[in-house]
């Protein structure tokens, strides 16, 4: 009885919470003449289900770090096109997974600076470093660079097979519900709007042209999300140079202290010994997501297997 009532109340409570956060971010964004943070905001991204959440939780325990977990409300306040899951309305359908510097003017930069400064003052005034984590930002690196040109970035990459199976499981189980958000899917958002935005953005960039319309399952669309994330990161790699650190999730779980020291050095925070020991105790081995053979159209299959080989990941896709 109690569990049933809680299950009924949770979607309502979530909608209320997100609405309140968005209104607060909109107010923050109106503040004028706010300089960029110093040191600048650091970004963590990677295709969803790649381990960014656990990495963010570990960094949140560091005494120098204020951690922002997937602040969709802030990104929506900065620019409506960022709301690819349409958490805050459909914006006339003009929402995207891939976003470039063309979406950034001085107006957006000012809103970004104001929102980040307000978050730090409100929640982490004693902290030196603000680290933000939103997985979809893997497809928005030019936008991030335009907003904050000096920001260090971290890409966490995980075995594509495990990522796809995890996306598939969440999409089907769909336990995280939202009241008043239309036909809500835990992974694909309002009326599968993220699926539609991802497909449209990939088509616009001529990625896997002729194959996008063939994709029908969560597995296939999950593969597209992983591939597009890696494509966008590779496209920006040379421009970012030393501002980008790439970490493999399996190596993070195998050698937590070694990888976390690299991450600390990249973000300019001290690798505190007690914190490193705590992190070591929190991280388990990378979970392997079992399932049937992944079948993809030819071009996607070739790209998928190419990335798997590049990173030394086990598992390959086949083509029908």
C-alpha cells in the first residue's frame, strides 16, 4: 500500500522539483556583468551509460570540488535548444542532441557565467573547482568551448556493447516516470523526442546516411548514440588538444588510483590520499552487460567495430 502510494507520488514530486530548479536557473541567468569562473568550469561527458555518474559521485567527495550533476534546468535556461528530452516543453520541436558554437552569442555566455557563479555561491562557496557532468555534452563540444574557452574536458569512454545493452535495458524498463510530460520514456524523453532529434541531427551531418531510417529498436538507436558521441569527440580532438583527457571506464575500475591521479592533474585538483583510498573502495569491476548479438546496418557496423578495435574493447557487431 505504502509502496503503491510512493510510486504514484514520485512522478509528481519529480516534476515539481524540476520545475522549481528551472525557475531558479531562469532567475540566475538574468544577472548581468558576471565574469567567468576562475578556475574555469570543468566538464565531464561521454555517451550515456558510460560510467560518468559514478565518476562524478567520486569527484563530488573531493574537498576542492563542487559537482553539478546533469543540470538540464541550467542548460535550458541558457538555450532552449539544449532540452533534447523536452523536460521543459517542446520548444516548437527545435531541440537538438548535437549543438555547435552557432548557438552561442554574448547573451548565452553571460547566462552561462551567471548560472555557474550562482550555483557555486549557493552550494559550494568554499570549493575551488566546479565540475559539471552531462553526458550529451559529448555532442556539444563546440558549444562548450564557445561558452568557456579555457575549460578542461574529460571524455569517459566505455565498451560499446555494454553501453548499448544498458541503454536498451533502461529504455524498456522505463521506471523513472514524470508526471505531466506526455508519453515519457526514461531514456528517449517526451514522445521519444531525443530519438527523433538524434536521428535528425545525424542525418544533417550526413552520418550513416541511408541507414538512419532503418533503425527501429532501442539497441540500434543506442548504437547510433554511442557512435555519434565518439564521432563528435574525434572531430574536436585536435582543436581541444591538451584540454581533453580521455579515460576508459574499464581502466578506471581496474586502476582507480592511477586513473584518478591523471584526472586530478587534468582538472587542477590535488589527489588527496584519503580521497583516493575512498574511491578505490567504491569502484567495482566494470559490469559486463550480456545479450544477443548486436546487428547493425553495414556502415554503422563497420564504424562500431572500428571504435571497438581502436579502444581494445571486446565484442563486435555484425550486419544483416
